[in-house]
C-alpha cells in the first residue's frame, strides 16, 4: 500500500509517523483511531410479534438469548482493520455488551467466546447481581495449560434467571474427545476432526413455581425439565465436514444426556420415564449457513450419508457405529426442532468486511414450544447511510448480533406426582 504525502503541508507529528518503518499502515491506524465518531447509534432493533399466548392452559413464557460476544484475543487490528483500536478494546466493549444483555433481560442467556477470566470476574458477578446464576466451560485446550494461560481461553456460558429456573445438572460435550473415542483408526477423524477442540455446554433445568401462568389451582407448580444447550462449532469454511460431524456428535450426546437425565430426575423424586418429556432448546454459533448440512441435519432430523459437506471423505463406517441410522443411507436424530430465525427475518447474524451471513441459531422443541416473538435485525438503513462496512464498530460491540426469542412452553408432564409438586 502506498500513500503519497511528501510535499503536502502536514503537521510534524503526521510526517514523523509516516516516515517510520511501515509508516503508511501506522498513519492509517493513527488517523482511524483519532477520527471523531459522528455516526449516530443504530435505532433500536424491532420486536417482531409472531403469536399470542394461550390463556386456557398452563404455560411457561420465557425468553432465550444467543450471543457470540467476540472474545478479547480475537478482536485484533489484523482481523478488524476498519474498527478503531479503542473500540476493539475489551474494557470498552464489555460495558456495551453487558448493557445490551441487561437491556434485553432474557430469562436464559447463551454466550459464546467468553474467556474464562471474563466469566468468573465480569459476567458472573454482574449477572448474579441481576438475579441470574450460570455455568461455564472453556474449550478443551484449557485443561492442558498453566493457570496463567488458561484464563484467556474462550468457551461457552449459560445463564438462567433463578426466579424461573433451577439447575439440576450441567454437562460438557467435548468434540475432540468424542472424535478420539469413535475414530477407530480412521485418518480423517484423527487428522481433521479430533484436533478441533470446540465444545458444547448443556444445562438440565427445572421450572420454578413463578415460571408458570394459568396453572391449575390444585397444583402448586409444574416442575418441567428443560435441557438448554449452547455450542460453538468450528469456524473454518474448508472444514465443513468437521462442522457437520461435530453437530452430529452433539445431537448424539444430547440423546445420551436426556436418557441419563431421566434417571437423575427420578432420583429427585420426579415420576418421569420418557426422555421425550424433557424439552430441548439448542442454540449457538454453528458457523454454518442455512443451506449447509449442519442446519439441514438439525432442522429436518436427517442428513444423507453422502452429503457434499462430508467432502467425499470416508467417514461413513466410523459414524455408523456411534450415530443413529434409522433409514438407509441417512444419519438421523429424533429431536423435533425448529429454528426461531430465518433469512427472511434476519439476513445476517455475523457482519464483517469479509463475511456477512447467518451462522447463529436458536432451535426449540416445535411440538411443545411456540415462538411468540423475536428480536428483528439491525437497521439496514443505518448500515447503508453510515457506510458501516463491518463490525465491531464503536456502536456495535461484537461482530455477531444477539438473537432473542420469546417462547411459550406447555408442559409435557402431567398428572399427580408426574412433576406436579403438591
């Protein structure tokens, strides 16, 4: 890059920076960092109503947020050269991120790219003061690191409002461990899937008395179990096979967790026999577009064993040993999931100079939950009029936009001693 400034009547400070090694880049950075921000804040994102709540049966209405907050170590000038350095700084961004989380005040908050230190010393104390509790796990590499390095590893967090939910049990899903256990010597599984240390995190929750509307007067409350899971799937587009396999392994693990949860709940004196009575919310940064094998698998419950995202690599025999294959030439799962968002509602959830698209999702159990409304997109007029070429931005604190949906859940357990506590 060449910037011809010699001979121009510029200040000594400007010319000093320009004459340094790599001076052009340093000068552009200096000018960006010292540019006065005249862009107004984006207008509030619209709330899109979808359905009216029912009044003639017990229902639990709650909101779910999914938000990749962009951890500090990834927020670099190399990655986001269009953003002033001060607006990439974590001390600046974390205040805006927290204000956004508090503004939307979701009952269940799923975060990705949360550094361990930030969870324990920032998010947890701040949100605990707002009536939340939470769980967290860093990516798998953290357990092989010294304490001084481990605190900067990012991972996933789930917060829940304690007035509506209590935690029964938490579960960590480590994709590299699952890949190693199922590799059976397969080269692609060992060399492509296993080295990626992405994780999923799940919380088995139960509803509290105050979570329910229209409950029958002869019951104090319905203690409905719900499994909330958030995941951060591998990012690289060249590894679409890894993304799909990680998602399939996640589905398989959730099935195992649900089976185990029946026993856990029974030991807590709940008369529950069917894993299908435990409702599911699955969300996260899946780093996959709506037309990918990942989203096809989650939305339809099946994916072809020769899907193009497997890249014609020989995973079939290995995956058949650990995954459901209820139909010939298909991998399947039994969850009946629907995505709260689609590309007609929100054209992108990740917005950078190099990439704009939908890669974040909130899936819910479509047989027992109804979306009542959701948070709409950031204003396209604001983006266009202010020539916002990517985020983060002084007014947008991550390269992802938070998703928020309001769900109405009806109980899948009923009758005396079937989860109704008297």
